[in-house]
């Protein structure tokens, strides 16, 4: 453990699309905010974990990339991930305090930190603000995510109880103490503790914790430092680094008319102060985890600037068919989507049959003549949130980005032969990663290697590991049934995933 943060247990490998440059810029546009980020940004990730997001983003867009994570195992893995890339990616294993003190550290257009702010010491947060103050350029943007109140307020005592047991009573290595602490909290609940009876959702949360990955739980709950904060507190800290709130990086949260009841919209509309308004919205939705984008020296876009930016922003279709989604997930649950808007829009987007499409291209289509530009723009944002389309970089990928992405993906799918983890493949057309399962990566590896039977190859891997595919929660009993299911999975991969990877420049 260093500065109260766990370093002896590695964090899970994961890809976070909200850290991609096109997604960040689209969210700011959805919030009507300006920025100074160009088409080849300098990009810094603080606390990159296993490094997958940083490596993917360096592979798909031009610019300069750097990151730090003081877990040495994380840094070693990140260094391996960026080796196939032709451009230099600076991988540090510094603490934030040490990174802030580096005299040679360059300035950046984008700084991102995901799952860091709530889990580090006051000194480390001060170092983050120092880096943002001195190393983020005017017009640059900072992404920060953190546990927030009021959503986490009822859970604070539960975390405190488990942490106290871990430190004072549990024995053995940390992961063993995590299990013991969860069991202890369960015994407290079973003994009729009033905390659980007056907060019944805490027993549900405890069940969710019990079923979660222990490495994740160790980092989430058992650091020395763990501090959910109100939006107004974080915004106040960011203002000391000349950063003003721009938008939510959870795209759907910028579209309040989609999910907020009318009374809540009226209430929020009556609040003139933007910090109080955003704080109040957290109470309306009982916000538990915020993803915020701040801008150094940003300003609201003028109506003319906003219209131009909306019309020219590019998107790519991810969906394999023109079937429109019927719902989208929001902070208050699923919201139904209007068929008369989304069905014709999806048909037009898919029929366009091009790698990039914009509002300017589609609004003249006769099939959409009854929809205003404002309705179409909001619908495009909702389709991004639903996963049907994705934002693109303002410039199409060049030869270097295509070659970087393909080299990176070849390395990643080869790793999947021995590493039982899902991940993301670099997709330069959307300037981001495309989340994929381990099976997708194995089928792609077999395709790249020209194997005659990917199903037999994957079946042999599973048999060697003593594993079986599950159907209705039960393992398949024989190889023939497993091979038949793998054949079906391979057919779907070739029909749906492979064309998508080709369309997005991943292969």
C-alpha cells in the first residue's frame, strides 16, 4: 500500500469509452460548451490501471499520449500494450506528487482520471489539481469520475463497518480479509441490526457486494482513503485550478428532457446558479457516481456556433441492422423512445452506407422531413447513449492510425489465447475502442491466422483449461455439443462482428 492506496493487488483490466476523445467532445457539445482541443491532442491519463484505455486511445488517434500509475505491475502491463504502436507513449509509474514535480513534463490538451478522485489522499488530490493547474492548457479539458452524495450517503456506514473489521479482526492477506469482512457485515444484518432494517436497500447492496469480483472490491472499499463527495465540493476544488464545469461524460445525463419528470425540469429551470442546479439534480436522481468534464477557460457556445457544430459532428453506425432501439437506460431507469422518430432515423443512418455520417447529411432525407434539426440532434445523442451509433473524430483516420490499430489488435487477440479476459479492440473510425468478449477476440485471432476451424481451436483451449460452455446456467456435457455451440457463435461472429470490425478500421 502506498499513500493509503492498494498497490499489492492489481486492478481489473477494463476499457472505458467515456475517456475517448470523440466521446468527451460530443458530451461537451451536448452541454453547449466550447473547448480548445484539436484533432491531434496531447493526452494524459492519471491512474491508468492495466493501461487498456490509454493504449487503445493512443492507437486510434494522432497526438501525444502519456499516463502514470504507481502500481509497478500496472505500468509493466501498460508498457507491453503500447509496444506495437509506432508513436511514443510515455508510461510512468510515478505517484501524482512525483509526476507533478517532473520539470520535463509537457502540457496537455486533455487530462483524464477514472475511479481515482474518491480513493486517494488529500495530498494526492492536491497533486492532481497542481498538475491540472500547471500542465493543462487554456481551453483544455479534464475528465474526473468519483463516488458522489447523496447516492452513496446510506452506504458510508456499511463500508466503514467492513473496513473496521478488515483492519481490526480479520486475518490473512487482503483478499481473504475482504471475504471475512463481507461475511461479518452479513452476520450483523442477520442479527437484526437496525441500520439494515431502516435502510433495507443496504441488504441488497451487501448482496451485490458479495457477488462482485474481490480484486475490484479491494480497490473500491478497502483503501485507507475513500471519500464520496458532493458535486459542489469537487467543482469548488476544480475552480482553484481555473476549471469550470462543462458537461456530464455520461451522455444521457445531459438530456434532461429524456428522463426527468416535468416537475423536476421546472424546479431545475428555476435555479439560476449552475453549481446549485447541478447539485440539486443529484438529489433528484439520487446520484451515486459522477462522470464530469471540466474546461479551463471554457464558455457557452453561441447559438450560431452550436448549430454549426451540431450539423458537422460525425457519427458511425455500430448497429448490425436498422432496427431502432425501443428504450434507453437513464439515471431514473429505462425511458421509452418514440417510434416515429427513431425507426425512420435508424433506416436512414444504415442506408447511408458510409463510414461517417452527420446531421447535415441526413436532415435533407425526405424520410425525415417531418422532424426538426433539434429533434434529430437529440435523437442522435440518444442513439449514442443506446450504443447504436458512436461519435467519430473530426478527421477520418490516417494510414498511421489504421496501421497502429491493426498492429495493436493483432497483439491483443494473440494475448487472449492465454488470458481469460474480455477487452476492447482499437477502432480508428470512431477514435475509440469497441468492447468485445474473449470469444470475439479468439474468433478474430483464428481469422487473422487463417485457421480452418476456429471452433475446434477454441474448444481445445477450453478443454485444456478444464472449462465448459454454459447453457441455461449448466455446463455442456460433451465435446460435440460444445463444438456445435461454438460453430453457432462463429457464424454470428462472421455475420455481425467481423463486418463491423472491418467497417470501423479495426482489421
